[in-house]
C-alpha cells in the first residue's frame, strides 16, 4: 500500500511540473519575435500562432499579407503597419506625425515639419532635404505612390518614406530595420 501512495505521489509531482512548464512557456504557443537591429535584445513586435500579437507592449489580434500587418486592439481600433522582408529580415514602417512649422506656402511637402519632441524634416523646392538638422541630401517625390526617396549626402543607404499629407500634418511611415529574436 505504501508503494501505491509513493507512486501516486510521484505521478502528481510529475503532472504538476509538466503543467507548470506548459503554463510558463505559453502552453506550447510559438512566437515570432522581432527587435530593432540597434537594440536586438528587446522585442518590439511578436506574433503568436493563435492570432495574437504584442506591439510595443500592447496586445492585439493580427493579420498580415505581403505588405501590411493589421493590428486590432480589444476596442476594435485598427492599426496598419507597412512592412517588407529582405534576406530574412524585416523593415517595419512606423508612423510619426509632423506639423507644419510656419505659414503654409503650398499644397506639397515643401517646408519645415516638426514634432513636439523637436524632431524635424525640411524639404525645399529645389529637391534638398534635412532630417533632424543632422542628415542632409536630395529627395525625389513619387506623389502617385505617396513615397519620398531620401538620397543622403553622407554614405548612408537611400531611404524610402511613405507619407500622408492632410492640411498642416504630415504623417511619415519611417522604415526601421528589424532582426528576428
């Protein structure tokens, strides 16, 4: 009788350990996690095989196609993030909104655009740009696809920004290189 209790006790301990391991590891749920390449130890976005996602600490359900990640929060509010894949790495385009600084001279992107934190872009009529008053170069504008190509004077890769212009607000989708964790 003593052996039966010992065996039963051992089975209960094993079952409890297996249960705890499953709970702590997400019950076998697999995650695809991505971090900024400049901060590869901190996940920015994670996709779980159950249709859930965590982006910058907030929980969502998600769908994605070859161009956009669609995130939906618990209130039904949707967020659409553009992305591209290249050589197993992701470029995740994150939105930033800038306000026109000064009197609006025209309908296009020409002028100085600033955020509350001081970050800025300046686009001139002759095709020059300044990013944060640190990086300079030429730009070209594809109005049909709402894309700005930045060609830096410094030895940096060309960058493609997608934009939306509404009145005195310029929303830019800026590409951030991501690495898989």
